[in-house]
C-alpha cells in the first residue's frame, strides 16, 4: 500500500490485493452517499452528516495500512484525515504503468531541484511527506520541486529515493550529474562532522562558564571579575591548615577555577583574532 497526502485529499494505492480493495469498496457503497468510482478506483467526498461513518472507515483503513506496511506514523495520519476526500486505487501487475523521468540539479551546492517537466500533484505530495522536517518548495508553473537540506539526514533520504524504480504505481527514472551529487553528499557529511565538533567544544565551554558562575553570553571582563572573586574565596591558604579535608577540597576547587579561566581566556583570544 502507498499513501500520499495533499491539502484536500488522502490517496491510497493498494497493490496486488483485489480482495482488500473490493472489501473497502463494498463498505463505501453501503455507508457513503457522495462518492464516485469504477472497477479499480473510488473517491469518497467529505459530507458533514457522514462524519461518524468516515471516522470508523478511516480507523479501518488505518489498521489495514499498518498491517501491510508496519508504518505507524502514516497509519495515524490516515486515521486523522477527517477533513479530506478519500481516494483508493487498485493497482494490478498487468496494468500499464506511467513512466516519470525526473532530472535532479544541485543549485549552489545547496538546494536540490527536481525537474519533472510538468506539475505532478501526487509526486509533489509524496516528496513533502518523504522529506518531512525539510523545506520543500513546489513550483507548478515550471514543473519543479526544490528541496532544501536541514542536516546529513538529507543524504540518507536522497540515496534511498534515487534507487527507487517504482513509486505510487508509476515507473520512475532519476537522472543527475553523478559527480555533482557525490560532491554535494560529501559537503553535507562534512558539515555534520564540523557541527559535531562545534557542539562538543560548546558543551565544554558551557561547563567552564558554569564553573566561574557566568553565562555563555557574558563578556570577558565579567568572567575575569568572577574569576578573581572565586580565586580569593577558594585559595587553599584561606581555609587554614588545620582542616585537612577542607584544604584538599579547596585545592581541587582552586585548580578547577584556574583551568576554566585559562581555557576561556584562550577561547576569547581566538575569537578576537578571528574578528580582527
């Protein structure tokens, strides 16, 4: 089973399962008035006075979809599509399938543009669902869909998509400049490594700021003031020599403060050098 979603329609394609399709068609014939259909396709339109039976029908459809695909997220989407028309199609192996030739272009080593030749609502809906959490811009006039990456996850999703040979009942053939695509994937993965290193460094810096009782956005002057105050408070000589345990704790705290200050001093010098 394949699911696609537009702003006004929930479309489900059932592959090689006539029994399930005709079972659903029979239920629809009994419980919905505003519907159209033929042997292997039906559309159920939304009617306000049929909301109860629509809810039960979508629950049934959701259970069947989950059983066939093990996709709980999209099953939940089906169950909550009360405001949409429902289109259910049966696809058989002996049917002549439409072929889609899709050319990919990498723009400025950032955006991925899918050139379809003409607008395809079903494919556009599929891409928006497939690349969830991404910005996807659809341009019906020139038949293009532009994908903007948000992380290295984009690479993994693209790789899975481009090996597909069939989608929602259509043969698909993706073409692209292999060299440009390889460089694009490499740049996204490099950004991930750089981001991981930055996050690790930032985590350490946050710890140093915290030791000195400061916030990340505080100036170096504020850090130095706090540092001098803490050094004076936790200097080992300030606790006397009679309490051995306390003296050990003061020595450890004093060293921690010194280390945090020295590391932040290096960080601020490096930042100033980059600005200069």
